[in-house]
C-alpha cells in the first residue's frame, strides 16, 4: 500500500513540480488516519455511533413530520396588544409592533432621555448614545427608588465587587487605579480651566 501511495505522489510531483510535497503529505495523513482507525464492525457497539447514517436510529424521527408541526403561518396580522403604557417606536416605522413589553415603562429622567432618542432616526449615532445614557440613568434611578422604599441596595454585590475581590484582586486593583487616574485627570482639567 505504501509503495502505491509513494508512486502516485511521485507522479503527481512530476506533473506539478510547484507543490513542494503538500500532495504526498496530505495523502500520507489520509492513509495514516485510515490505517489507525478501527474497522467499522468494532465501532458498531458504541451507542449512537453512526446514528446520522440511518434515519431509523435517530431519536427524533418518529416525532418529525412533513410539513413540520409548529410552523403555521397565521393569515393576516396578529391581534394588536392593548397599549396600557407609553411605547416608543422608531420614526422610520409607522405605528407600534403588534406585541411589545410593558414591564419597564419609561419614567423620570431616563424616560425623558429615551423620548428624545426616539425622535431621532435609528441610523443616527445620537439615538443609540442617548439610549445607553438612559440605561445608566435608569440604574441610578433604581437605587434612588430602592432607598425611597426603605430598601438599601447591595451595590457591592450587584456590581460583582465582592466576587472580584475574592477571585481577581489584581484585576480589581487595576480597575480602581484606572478609574482613579481617569477621574483625577478630569478633575485636574476642570480645575485648570477654572484658573484660566
């Protein structure tokens, strides 16, 4: 067997001298893989082996049907959900979608920022930056709301600082130093502008 592979590779190299031995190497790899793999009779004892070859061995086959069961395209539009809260929609699309979420209605300053963001088209970078800013403002509003209801939020636990202190103290120190340097730089720039 080795001699036939070698003869084929030699003939291939004579026909294509620019290959530099890639052809014989790939053929040798294929030969080695086939030589070292066990015969198919030994592999048939493994549960699930070659189950993709015969459909009868696939566990989902009795449940499959044509056409598939759960794909029924409803005719017409879905029933419009009743609007009980303010829902933002893009100025590029008329009306609201038939189904929408109502768990977090817009409120306070974050809602006002979102209202402004949705007056801009979606291809405007300001639209997305304002939505990101609204998320950050909403986080602070949530802390204020918790405090107003007498619940002190676990800020260190929710931000993952305790876990980071336990499992990645060097990373936490690095982040604290970077934050301190950035805030210090901003404060220094502000003080410098006030002097001049």
